[in-house]
């Protein structure tokens, strides 16, 4: 792989790591808001459920990213198909 190619791959990995960190932070924030909604004077269960739904969406996105990464890794390690002429 060329130095430019390695730099591009590194930049993509750094960007993916940043977005994963953001997703984790966002999920944690939603869970924290849900806890506050349940322990606040107003005891807002609807808001707590909405925040938990948002946290679940973040976790699903994390799972999808992990699944896609595993698929890419297995495809990268698989032998390339041999093209044959007719």
C-alpha cells in the first residue's frame, strides 16, 4: 500500500473511532437524562422512555458499525475469486 493509501486508511479509522466515541457518549447522555427524568420531582416517565429509546438507537448504530467492521475484515481476509475466461 502506498503512503497516501495508508494515510487515507488511517484517517478513515480515526474518523470512525471518533464517531464511535460520540455514539457512546450520546448513548450515555440519554441514559443519564432518563435517570434524571425518573428521579426528578416531575417523575416524567414519558421523557425517560424517549431518552432510553434514543440510547437504544445509539447502541444499535454501534452494533451495526461493529458488524460491518467484522464483515469487512472477513472479506479482506477471504481469497479473491479467480476470474476465468469463457
